């Protein structure tokens, strides 16, 4: 049967359309210095980046940057607690968690934590903030309404990233023990320790819509664990030296940025067996980041490095930037 002219024209027009751009689509320059976790303030349409001297923000519409929206010392986590107007930042220098006004950045409280507070996670169900203390293996529990610590839990080991399931459970990677610990939030007790066999130095962690935990390991694999049972499943190949697993539940994707290999692994999370489906080149050293839930765009802090004979590579002055990626 001959193809009708209208159909033929439509087909040719569709073939002529360029494919959607993927990979690095923009670069936002910023001030030099170290960084750690990043987050998106959806209500304010802002990017938050934890920096060595405080919290940096970028307005995603105007690209206006505030290098030190909130002052701090070796900030590891920074984010806005949904629906509260309260921001939080963990400070490794002062061993404290800072609470601040989400609009102005004004500090409203400084709460003592354990040694070297790193990741922090908000549990909506209990209305509690849990701070993971990397150097003494404890978690500090904070009531943000009264701006005070209301408890502490001894977990043990170098605590890394943590996530909650909204059902009373918290999960945290223990970097030096290669294990994943399940916490009963109401009972403030350890429920289970899952050995992450073959996983070196687990850092980043995410929980998928299907109840599967993805733990990023320094040696180029991600371990998958059933959150309900603690049973491990198939490994996912990723780049080496990641420091985050960026979850996008709306699009059923997870992303792992690897600092050593300078790439981003795209993981399909639509089933109970997550799998890698693509690898996007980024930059060496780019190991953390976040996703905008509204657009699906990724934001990864990065710098450029120069090689040093017999030593560690050094960052090029003036090269800090945020990589904007369309997956």
C-alpha cells in the first residue's frame, strides 16, 4: 500500500527533529573551595551546596549565586526541611548542626552533635532530624521546633549517608565496616546490620520506590539491598570513588557520580532489580550532586585538576563550577 503524502511528511519531519540533548548542558561557575552534599529547595527553586566555609545557594531561574548564604565550617549536609521554613547544615569544625531561616539565611540555633557530623536526614513521620556523626559512630536526634537535641543513638563505625522510609525506619551506610544498618526510629535502636560483602567504603545511599536500597561503593560497584528483609541482591557496575546516590523517584531513576572515573551511572529503578542503563561523562572529582524533582536536571559540583608528579592532583584555581546535566 502506498504511503500517504501527509503521513510521509510527518515521518520525515519527525526524523529531522534533533534528539534531546543529554550530558553536560551548562556550567555555573562558583567560588573556590571544598564541597560535599547538595540539595534542591523546591519551594524556593534554589540549589544548596555544602561548602568548606558554609552553605552556597544558586537561584535556578536567575543563576544568582550567594557564596555564603549561611556561614559554617566544613559543612557536609545542607537542606531545607519541607514545610517548615527551616534549613539545616552540619558543621564538621564545630561539631554542631546549624538551624537557619530558609529565606534569609539567618542562623537561629547551633545545636551540639557528636564528632564530625556528616549526613543528616529529616523524618517526616516523627518530625525529627537525625544527624550522622562520622567520627564517634553516633546519631544525634534533634527536635527542630524546640531547637535542641533530644537524644543520641550509638551505632558504631564511620557513619555515611542515611535515608528513611517514612514507616519508622532509618538506613545508614557504615563506611569502615562495609555494612548497612537499619534503625527503628521510634524505639531508637538498631534493628539489623547487613554485611555489604565485596563493597569497599560504602558512602552514598538511596531508597527506590520498590523498596530497594542502593549503596555506592568505592571499588566500582553498587550493592542492592531489600529494605524490608535486609537481603542483598545483584551488584550494579558503577564508576569508582562515588560519594552519592541521587534518587529521582518521579522518573524511576537513580544516578551515581564517580569521582575517580569522572562519570555518572544512570540506573533504572522501575523494578525490584535496579540495573545500569547508561553512563554519562562528567569530570574527575565530581562525586556528589542532586536532582531537581521538577525538571529532572542534575547538578554536580566539580573542579578541574592538574597532575602533580609523585603527589595528589591539585585543583586549578578558579575552576569550581556546577555541572548541569540532562540525563
